[in-house]
């Protein structure tokens, strides 16, 4: 029995190989691999798609977060409130700039529990970094209002939520500054590492542009200390091509998620919480389940791959052992029980039904 594909990366390339190969060939023929027309064209398309004034491409979702924190002047002795349950980079970026992550438990949407934030705000707090986990945005309008009341920045880590929306507003368009990732397995993925930043503020955008390229305003003229965080032109060309059919892929991901919910509604697992105000990009379809490792083995024997996003809550990571202890019981439960099932535009209804029937069979 052939293994079901978990991410659909190969199938996506095969479906659009002619257009993607042409885009790659165009860049190679041009000889322009760093910055230039491909980058400018991509950034214009990204800003239009998200609905913001500025989009800045960069080398990864992680570098995007670091650039944002630096552009906002966040550093040593500052505190940034963020989720206790996410990929490591969400909090790692805060630590890299010298600030201290302050972890908050999550709610049923796997996003920041807003009710637990205010008691953690101190004189050192500079920002809230909200993660739109697994493709679903949290209540960013409420978070923005809280941030304004407390004179804080709101940063959205939208690494997994490009194309998602909340009350009709796209991921990347609500917070003061937002990021995304184009890692290959993301809903909109390139053929390597890549990322982008979105904002409306002219001053922040100018600072981000400087920081992305060694603080350089003109060739060999450096206004500030920056870094090398550029996206290369090959990735920009690939992303432009894939952006052209992204809405189609997004709709298919959402339809496949609905099929999962339909077939698993009576299973002995917890389905992802779907906020009626939100439209998820479904970077992952992640359930909560008992006997997770046994279920994984059971599914693997039936050629069904799974993944665990993520097995350790951030506040329990060894790297953050220097921080004060955090109480985040739901994040810890998720780390024990979370399981991601295959989800991509090329997953068939028959494959989804097979996966769901196998899960039901396991639990009896």
C-alpha cells in the first residue's frame, strides 16, 4: 500500500511544473539572483493580497520575526508576551534580540488566551507577539485594542496563516507588524527558506528595509547595524507563480478540513476548534487524542503518516530554563495529545475517509 502524502509538496510541483520551471528559467537567464525585479514584483503582489501598504520579503519566517523586533527597538531588558505553544522560533526570536519571552497559556483555538495577558504586563513589557497557530487567527482586533490601551506593539507571527482571515481581514493586516513563512511545507511554500513582513507604517517599513540588508541605504553606505536577511530571486519567482493559484489551493485545504470534521465528528478525539469569525488557512489539521503514540503506530502501519506539532510546550523547553516557571496547563496538555493529520490540496475524499475510518477503528 502506497503511503499517503503528508504535505503535498511534490504533487503541487507536478501539477504546476510547466509554470514553475518557466519562472526558474526566467531568473537563471536574467542573471539577477539577489534583489531586483522579481523581489519588487513579489512584494507588490503580496501587499495587494494581504491588503497592506507594505510587504517586505526576507530569508525566512524566523528572520522576519527578528527584523520586526529590531525595527520596533525591542532588546535588552524588554519583555514580550507570547504563546506557550508554538514552533520554537516564535520565542527564539525574542531571546535573540536580548528580550525576555513571557509565556501565556492558549485557548481552545490554540492561540493566546487573551484573558490571561493583562496580569502579566509590567513596566518592561514592550509587545505582544501573537501566533496564528495551524493557520487560524486568534482575536487580533481584541489583542490590538489591548495593546493600544497598554501602549504596546502587537506583532502577528503568521508563519502558518498566510491567506487566513478574521472578520474578513487577512492575516498580516491587523497587527502593527506581521510576518509569514514560505517554508516549503507551509500553505504557500517556496523551494527553500523564505518569509515576509507586512505593515502600514512608513517609518517601520523604512527601518525594516535597512535592517534586511546590513543597515544599508545605498551601496556601501550603512546607516545602522543590520543583517543579511534577503529572499533570493529564484524563490521570489516561484512564489509569484504559486501565488497565482493560491486561492484555489486554499479553498481545497478548507474543503478537506471540512471533510475531516464531518467524518470525525463522532470519533473519540477532539477536533480543531473552528472560530466562526475566522477563516483558517489550515496549515495543519491537528486533533487532540489519547494514546497518541499508539495511534501513530497504528496509522503508520496503514500507510498514513502523522506529525506532532509540538511535543514540548515552549515554557518547558530546556533553552528557556533560565526563565521563571510558567503555568500553562492547556499548552502542556496539547503537547501530550496534539496530532497532525495529512492535509493539502491534493488529498482525495477517499484518502480522508480512509484516515478517518482508521482512527475510529483504533478507538473502537
